[in-house]
C-alpha cells in the first residue's frame, strides 16, 4: 500500500480565518485517513486557534530533520515554525504587512521543501493580497507566486468541486469525479481580459483542464466544455466576434489534439449542463465567469487547484474573511476538501 502523502499546510494570514479552519479540519477523520498534514506557520498562533475552537489537539514543533518521522494525528498538530514573533502584536481581523510577510515566508518555504521532495504537496490557507503587497511582495496572489517560484509560464487556476463523499448511489451526483473550472485569464481587471484572450491561451487552458482531469482525477476521456465570452455566445456577431475569431479556433485545435472539447457555449446555461453531468470540466474566459457559478453550486466544498506546476498545490476557495476571523465561527469544510483533493492528486501524480 502506498504511503499516505505528506502535505505542507501553510497557515495563511495569521489575522484571518486560516489558523481556525486548519485546526477545525484537523479534527476530521477523513483527513488523517488519506494524508499526513504538517503546518508551516507560527506555533503560538495555532495554539491560540486550538483554544478558540476548544480543541484537545496538542501543537508539536518539529525540526526539518525529523519531518519524515513526525507524529501526525487528530490529537497532534505538528508545525514547522515560520514567521517573526511580531505577528503576535497584529490585531486579529486586520490587514497588516507583518502577517502578509509571514504568510509569504510560509508559502516560499513550502514550495522549496516540496520541490526538494521533503513534502509531497502543498495546501494553502488564505492570505491577503493587500497584506502581501504591503510587505513588499508584489504578486496578484498565490497562483502567480507559485508559478514564478516553480519557473513555469503555462499555468492556470482551476476551481474544483469534489464529489460529495459517502453519498448513497441513488443520491450520487451526475458528476462522480466532481467538476472543474479552469480560467483563461485570472487576476486582472475586467477591462484587461480582452487583451489577454487569445486562441493560444484558450487552447493552453483546454490542455491543462484535460490533463488534470485525466491524470490527476482519473478520467480516461474528460469532457471539456468551453465558455463563450459574450452574451448568447455573441449572437452570430451581434454582441462581439471573440467566439468565432478566438475561442472556436482554440476548441477546434484542442479536438485535433484528441481532447474531447466542445463550445463555445453561452455561459448562463453551460454551468447547469455541467452540473447535470454533461461535462467534467469547463474553461472560463475570466475569473468571475467561473468562480461565481461554481461557488453557488458548492461554496464550502470548492477547492482551488493550481495547474501546470511541477508540484501539487491546492487551497480553500475562500479568502481571509477578516470580518469573521477569530470569532470561532469559521467554516472548515473547504480546508478538508482541499486536503483530500491534494492527497488524491499526490497519489496519482507522484
């Protein structure tokens, strides 16, 4: 039997909900059945989160040389210390350069350790992009930071909705492998989408969607639906010609490569068709086109998966939620889903 993958769980912004959702997810037995998670962050912050949620778990500092043999269970949270003690002075639920800097350090260390083989994959708790910038690290988010540190140019964010576990067969969803949405453009202003939308970019995302659903999720021939950009898919050019000029040629090229791709389809109906089992993954043209619809289907189960990296990385699909942080009410099912998805991808890809 293959050993359960060792996952680096980055703590995210200490002032946000990351520490709480990590501690809450630790109590889920599914997590420890499928992986061995280790936190990268500040031990005192995690201990504070343990007290916040009333957990009985013990925080155990581990040395990097002991990482492979450290004890991981629902009762023990091993942690590799990262970040300065100055984050303890940051008021909870506030944006601050100190917590942004510490979150950056944890992600960078996780990338280095995973690329060197010390971890099998990474699961990230949310960081604040504004705090990241305040600390002098100018990235739009995790995705771009990971891509730069891994030295890749062909990458994408996929928002993935895993199938519900332990569901009786008669109630199982039409998409037994879950549903993924890959984005052609990501963290850019809406006005900049048009400049970044090319046939090559759409084709690249079709290829990435096909690869992860085939090699990572295990489908032999994933069915890829491609979103239109304009209302009614342009209505034969009345509302724009991007569909015929940019997107349709990309779909045709994807099919020439043996990918079961179809579209472009009007997005207002395509997500429903995918939900009902017609497609395994969609390619969206911009961030909110994919995010809003998928999160309506399952906000707390959605997982962010970075495609195109030489390592496995997943994340929760929500942000730091400063307005709800450190109140003892954070929802942790997204972190559980992110850990389980990372474990699945590690088992298939490493």
